[in-house]
C-alpha cells in the first residue's frame, strides 16, 4: 500500500520553503503544497490494499515452571516464537542452557513436525542493548553474525526483533539500521522476519521511532496492543486493539503485515496468568474483570482485568477483517485443562475456523 501524501512531510517542506519563496526550486513545492491543502488532501492517504491476506495464528512461548509444550495443539498455530534470546550491548547472544535449552530445542522440533514455523525473538526488558548494538558497526556486525549462526544451528524458520520501543528520531534511525541489517540476514537465509511495534498511543513518539522506510523490511509486524487503557480502565480492551490497528493502517501498512497481540495475563492489582485466573474460578474466563482471585502461590488480588474468551473472540474477528493475524502473549500462560473449552489458543482457532467458542453464551 503506497503512501500518497503525508501531511507531516508537506508541513516540513512548507516551513523550509516559505523563507526561500523567491527561489524557483521552492516556489513550485509551495504551490503544490498549497494546492494539496486547498483540495483537502493534506492528510495521509494510502493506495488501495490489494495484497492477499494469509491469516496468521501466532504465539510467543517462554520456558516456565509449567511444562506446557506437551499441552499445546500445534495444529492451531501457523507460527510459534520462542521468547526470548537476550542480547548484549556488543552483539553477543544470551542463549538458553540446561533444561531451558532442551525445551527450546523441543519447541522447534514439535513445531516443525506439525508444519508450524519455528521462530526466535531477540530482546531484553530494556532497549539499551539494541541502542548500543545499532550505534556500533562492530557490534551490529557481531549481532548479525550471531543471528545467522543461530538460524543455521537450529534450522530456524524465522526471527523477530523485540525492541520495546524506539521513540525518537535518533532511536528511529538506529532501529532502521538494525532492522535493515537483520532483514538482510533473514533474506539471505530464506527465513521470515518480524519485529514488534507499539500501539501508536503516543503517535509522535511512534512516528519518530518507527520510520516509514523501516516498515518495508519485515514480513509482518506484531502490534503489541497490551497494557493499554486508552478507552476505559480495562487492560487491552477491544477498543484499544482497534485503535492500534487503525494507527498502523493509517501508516499505510498492508493488512497482511499487521498481527494483533492478545494478552494472556492480567493487569490491575496483580499480573496473573490466564491459567491462574481460570484455575481460581472457571466463570472468570467469560468476563474481563474478576475480584478476590488467588494465584498459584496463594496470594489474593482484589481487582484484576484481562481478556476473557468473548473478548478474544471479538478481537480475532476484528483481526480477520482488518489485520493479517493475531499473536498470543504468551502461550505458556494459557489454560489447557478441561479440554479446549477454556483455552485462549482454542478460542482463536475456533473463531478463525468459523465456529467461535460459545461456552460463555
């Protein structure tokens, strides 16, 4: 989808050219800008999106105390992303070891045996390492070499950059440098490439942090519409998700590239997994708020909010119309007891298949 007119660029050009209006080089630009404004075309416009949508059912998955790999129905996924490989400021990777490495390798094997793309996400809880890597040619080359080696060693199907989140011009330039380098590694190795983006809630910061050219590199972007309360007091509501997808659509990202994140954990008084929420009371899966909920350690929380199955159904249905997939964050937090009736993964799969989970009706 091609961007036709960008109001930001028009304004910047106008500010530069007005003082130089008598110069022929700027006179034509100013005339064109004024004509655009008078025509009402000073807002960003995108060309028609004619790309084919291959709806993606993706999940991040992390090693946890609960051994969940055997519970996952990989037939309900198209991609699974290991979350995540840490990075050092010099470009070295922080790889899993011991039992964690065994589970990492098992995830890849189970996914690929089921015909599911097995990917790896790179990132830390802080973006400082990525800043340092992208600012140093030596560190960036080292990081790219390490990513390439990991792809080859484990026969990975894709890689994901989890930089949360570049938010100014300088970081935007660094982010583009890193994305360009790693996308070339992915292309050379014939694997998928994605990265995470925020909701655009602070659109100025996101405009600067993820520049237009950067959006050309990935096969898809994971829109982390999480921990947001734009429209109400609820954690990552349907309206928040809609706002996030609309922001990136207005940035001219085609539907097939947009993947909507759905949380499997709560906000409010405590961060509980969906598994803990369901374990406390199965009725909790049918609402987005619960009180006096006990976690696995015996702690009680007065007021939490999350995405229950009806909201997951609604978000998936919305994504089917306006995006190219959904991504669960994160699958080890799902509830796998009682068959598939109370599982978020199953709710997504059933919705996509045309028979949404009606257990809450």
